[in-house]
C-alpha cells in the first residue's frame, strides 16, 4: 500500500510561532481520535459472555444479520469521516470502546469505507461483566506498534466489597511517522447506582491510569503519552483534577504534567459528548502529556482538539433533538450511530524542504 505523506499548509500568527505572519510552513497533520461504538456486538451467542443482554441479541433472530451489517456500516462511516475535512485522511489512530470481540473490529476495518486504509487492530479480551472491551485501530502505513499490554483494574463495590469486573486499560507504544508515542485506551466504570456511589471506581481507574503514565515517564520524562477514552466523568470531576491531576491551561503544564484540552470546552463553552436528562456531559476526551506542547515542531506536537458532532450524528426532532443519534432505542435499531459523539486531536509536524543536491 502506498504510504501516505499528506501535508497541510498552515499559516500561524506571529504570537503563536514567532515568525512573520506571511511566512508559510508545511506541516504533516494526523488525527488521533476516540469513539464509543455503542454496543458493537455480533449475532453469535457466546456462552462465556453476557452478550444475550446486548440490544442486537434481544431482537428477532431474523433481523439480526441485517441490523449488524448496518451497524458496522454506520460505524465505518463515522470513523472514515473524523478529521477528513482537514487532513484528507481517516484517523491515523483511533481508540474504540463497547466492542464485543476482535471479530467485530475485523468486520469494521474491512468495511468498504475503511478497507483501503489497511487498519491494524490491537485488542485484548477484558473481564467486563457486559462482555465489552476497548481496542486501538491504526493505519499500518502511518503507525508501527512496538509493544502493547492490557492493565487490569481491580476495584470493589463500596457496600458489598465484591469485585467489580470492568474494562482493562490498553497501553500501546509505537512510532507515528517515526515519532515514539504511547497511547492508553480507556473505558472507565459507569455511573450505575449514581455518581456519588460509583465515584470511587472512577477514581480508582484514574489512579491506575496515572500509574501507567508514571511508569512511562520514569523511563523517559519526555515520553509523549496520549490517554483517551469514555471516562464516564467530566473534566472537572475528582478523577481528573485530583487523581490524574490534569490541567486546562497548557502554558502551566509541568514536564510530567497532563493537559486536558477538553476542560475549557466543557467549563466555558458548555459542550458535551453525551446527553442525559436534558444535560450534557463531556465523558469522552483525549489528554496528552507536556512534551506534546513544546514549540519545536521537528516532531509531532498538539495543534487542536474537538468534538466530532456533525449534523448526521444528531437527533433531528423530539425531546432528544441535538443529542447523539444512537443505534438502539426502545428495543429496536434506529439506523443511528452511537449515544456518544467521537472526539479527536490533531498532531502536526513541520516538513522541511529537502536540501538541494550539489554536484561533485
């Protein structure tokens, strides 16, 4: 497959890059995204998973095959669209959650909308009681995995002290166009039973996430780490502010600190990725460590972050107008997408003109 070498001409102001405003520089740009795929389950009853409670398995058996095909097609459409307007490409890396197994990911990346991008898959089975996992998809032409591991989250119910079986955290290290980066894909415990009662579970998930990041930074303080996922918490909750110690001001991030580009989108702009009871929550985020914020663009740096909430991904009418157009509702398939909007960041790197060759 022909390797992508996409570039973008970006004109930055003097205050941002300390160059003349008329000067043009060439930058390579890649999208790194996350998407909760909302119950991407297959039609096969797995005896070791609680998949019979999945929306697709609760449907009439005669309908399941067609519903599954349409669900995969819809998910592929969104993945193909994220970041494409600015990069002319699909995401170089995309973390996903709420997938049943590796096979549903194989079906996703082999959809005609994505097949030509030649995505690789990194996935581990997790002990989640609903049978859902996280995974990382990557364009093989752009990202070269070096190592991956799955990290178990050991948490317990505050009242019963029984173990809560939930999603592991996936760590993948590799080279993005030659730059070593580390990606953690998360799907933290839900708010089932109420935010207060379940809070300690997400704080526990945040502490595990911080330990993974700390372990990478102990080897290399300048490690470029991306942690992404459906966190089931907002940027201002204790899991982020106290346990992960994420900050919203990128100019005040210490060397081993974590920057959350979505905090101000939530606090100042009121944006969200999922809605419930007439209120927005911003549960889906992509956070980065400080080395992505340096001004030396000889390697990949952070450019911008956003919520991918195109019109076709939203409900058009009714009490949920403007909310994500989910796939399943009232026991049926809506031909929608997900109950979460995807999120993304752009990473950019300056492309130097080749030095002119001299003749001997």
